[in-house]
C-alpha cells in the first residue's frame, strides 16, 4: 500500500534518520490530499492533518516500504498517531494510500509548511531526532 507523508518525513535528512534509507528508494512523487490541511501541533514544530473543506495538504506518496521501514515509521510517529486510508492525488491520478493521523493532539490554527519548518525548526528537530535514534540503537544493542 502506498504511504502519503506530509511533514518532516519529506525532508531527506529526517527520512534517512528514521527509515535508514534515502527517500529515492521509495519512488517519492508529489501528491495532494483534498479536504485536509497540515497545521502545527501545539507546543511542537511538526504538523498534523486536520479536515478542512476546500483546502489541500501537500505531500509525497511513497511505495515499496517493507515491514521494517513501516515499523521504524511507526516508532517515529509514536502512540498519538494511527494509520488511516484516504484517496490522494498524485500527478498520475487518484489512488488510495495510507497516512498517519492524530486526531487527539492539540493543534494550532497555524498552517505548517515544509519550507518554513526547514528555515526555522529543522536544526533543533534533527538534533532531538538524532539523540532519540542513538538512544534507541543503544537500547537495541544491550
């Protein structure tokens, strides 16, 4: 099943830290999710999708993620997120894809964009993600 990603996972540095392989390994293609928008989670720098009539969330559709890759993505997303299915719109026509949603997270009304995140929060986000990744790896080796 294809996977629609809409937040920091569209950034190569984040994706490689999380999945351990480059985005290109999963044939990323631009895609849109109509009727939704990405907004910043309260007290965080990352987004969540919220339903929004007439709006569209931008993202990438990925294919070929194996069980290990999906497990790594689930660990990264955490317990607040769950997988849902929706119709996305890549350039080659509508298709069903999985995506992660977190309806219980408190959100702001601030639209989240990858460009703004890269110029503002990326460095701190990557540092925290690197620490978390190294701690998880150390736990696995013990």
